[in-house]
């Protein structure tokens, strides 16, 4: 189908903003620990979502009966996802991290089959196997002389957490809009992160301007603005079209990591990324993936 120019601009910015999260995390980690960076990012995001919800007209604020769901999803999709990603990126390159996270839709298909009985056709099983094989190549290529760093397991934990999040949020998406779910889940996920509040003022004071700007960027751009653009894109274009654009995120993340951080991916990492993308395409074709699977490719 032919997309309007403003829709193309929204999709292009969405890809750029979500891809920018991976090198920005590396920049933030240069001045703060993973726990403080995670908390600071989501304090910024939580505050930013307030004017966004007001500006875009929140149709429904969280109901009391949904509060446990938003809190539980926040623990899984926000706290666990970002803590594992940030601790993992201490040792794993930003580009490789983005490629591993990009396999989350394949993991989502497996988890949906396990929890809800969603049928996964044979092509989907093959695609999942190919995607996971690509992850193995990415991890090998990112290590020194093929040595696998244990921190890569944390990135897989992060991808698994966002896959569970994609499946478990479905009941809420029948009552709330995507932007609303994301905002309320962010608030719910920020609450347990307050356990890392001790020492945060000192960490911010000693972080330096670069890490502070990276933290501000993470909270406003990939967290708040990107999800708003995602909601706008879904209103203006079919979900499969939006999904196809999101497959560009690892590519852009690799380029930004090379530009901002000087990270040059190995040939094996690039081959693994290509293999993983092929697997994801097979999974999507087998399931006619909805936007819920696409939403898991994030930073």
C-alpha cells in the first residue's frame, strides 16, 4: 500500500529512536551503574508520559482492578527487561545486544504457544530455530576469539522478559490504547526500581554531562516519544507494514553504535544478525504477526 509522507516520517523516526537506545545505554553506563541508570531513565519516562497522555487525550485512566496487572507487567516488561539489558550491555556490545533483542518476536511465538495454546505452524518452528541459531552466531561473533561472555545470557533474559510482556499484556490492550498501556506499565515498573533510589543523587552528580544527556535521551526519546509514534503509526498504517519497518532497528542500531561508540561488528556478528532476521521473517509469515509481536523489538 502507499503510505502518506507523514506516516513514513513517523515510521522512520520510530526506527531511529528505538535503535538509538542501545548505544545510548552504553553511553549512560560510562557514568552510572546499571541499576541507577535503569531507575533514572524510568523516572524521566514516567514524568514524560504525563503530558503525552494529556496531549493525546487519554481515554481511560488505570482502573483499580487493573492495578495489579499493570504492576506485574511493569515488573516483567520494564524492571526485569531493562535491568537485564543494562547489566548485559556492560560486557556485550550495543550492536550485538540489539540483534539479540530483535529475536524477541520468535520467543513471543513460543511463549504464546505455551501459555495460551496459540498454534505455531511448522514454518514458525523452523523460523524460531533459525532465529536462535542466529543469536548463537551473534554471541560468538561478539566475544573475543569466539569466547562467549556470560553477560550475553542477561540479554537473552531481557528478550524473554519482553516476550512474556507481549503475551501477558493482551487482555489490557482490549480495554486500553497502546500508549495508555505503555504509560501505565512504565509507572508500575518504576515503582520496584525505587529500591535503587539510595545513592542515585550522588550517582547523578558524579556521572558527567555525557551520561546524563544519554539518560535524559533514554527516558524521553526511546521510552516516551517512540511509543507515541508507534501508536500514531498503528492508527495510520496496517500492523504488518509497521512490523516490517521495525526489522530495520538492529541495522540502524549497528550503524549508530559504530558512529557514536566506534563499535565495529565482526563478520560473524553480521552473519548471525542476517540469519536471525531470516528466522524472524519466517515466524512472522507463519503467524501473520500482529503489532504485539512487533512491539517487542525495543530498547
